[in-house]
């Protein structure tokens, strides 16, 4: 991760030491994304046939999960404690599996809704983008775009099953906010302590502000999840079509950001 200082009227200069506040932010964001991805994948296999889903559709989401695993392995090689986050999230999701299938699916809707807003943040949060390594940021931006493209899938499945009850919605919101979010924060704090980031109080506070401040990265996760309780809830109410169009061109266009990092020269030639 490349961190730069941005003081008024001065040219940005690299810092000698990592900004652990930013590391804390990244750790928590990774934990939340792991939670948001694991549940949809775990539900696909048992319900795929009933929903008339093709093997290709299931495979695409499974490959998505595999790429998360590969990214985790890359972080481990760099010395990051990924295992704490994975174990914590797995335990949290294990608790959610005690709910009924329709309630589990409702939890998935809540998490996909939250993930979509996290995706918007990845594409628009200036401070986080400034603090991120360009190559890693490009990957997260592509991931964010993909999340926005399928933000309505789990909700459409949920509505199709015809078992939409307000009690199920309430249970889902409470379960996600009461189980997944706490274990994610716990994992991030443990990781922060393992990397001694708590010893730099200024950086630690900076990280908390970046997460939960007025324009904090995770504010939408806290403020938007309860929207699922509204009678007129629909992920389409948050129109991101124009944002997706802009970022498709930025990332995948002829002069797209991803070309410099992930261009397949064999195919291009």
C-alpha cells in the first residue's frame, strides 16, 4: 500500500512508515467484503436447481469466490493476518445458517445491498482512493463495478420465492447488523493490534474517522442496511446506471485503467 502526505501547498512526499490507520481501514473493509461474498456463494449450490440456474451462472459466482481466496493468499505472502478475518467471518455466517432458508436469503439481500453501497464508495471516496496502491485500487474498482452490476440478483430471487414477510426482513437486518458487523470489527481490531497500529494513536484515530466519520467509508453500511425494512425497498431505487457506465469506460475502455495492469498481451496481439 502506498501512502502519501497531502499538506496544503506542498508536493506529496512518500512517508517512511506505513499509515496504520489506512491499514486498519483496509483490514475492516476486506473483512466486510468476505462476509458479503461468502453467504451468496454458500447458498447457490443447494438452491441452484430449484431456481433453474445454469451451471455457468453458478460457476461464475464460484470463480468470484476463488479470486477472493487468491487475493487472500497474496495478502498472506505480504505478511498480513488474513486468517483472523476469515475465521471470524466464518463463525458469524455459521450463526446465520441457524435461520430458515428464506431468512438466510433475506440476510444475503441485506449484505448485497450493503456491498453495493460499499462499491459506490470504492468508486467515489477520494480519501481512500488517495491512500491506496494504484494496482490494488484498480482491482477493487473493477470488483466494485461488478458488484453494482449484480446488486439486484439476490433481491429478485427473494421476491420470486413469494415469502416476503416484514418479520423476515427485520430478522435479516438485525442478524447482519448484530452478527456480521461486530465480528468484522473484531477481526479488524485484532489485525490492527497484531501490526501494532494501536501504538500510533493519531493514525488509529485517523483510521476510525476514515471509516465512521461524517464522510466515512462504512457510513452507508450503517445507514443503508435498514432500508430493507421499507415496504418499497428495491436495490434499483439507488440508480447507479450512469456510474456503472462511466466506470466501465474508465476501467475497460480502449484507454482503460486496467489495461496497464492486467492487459492480456497474447490476446491483444
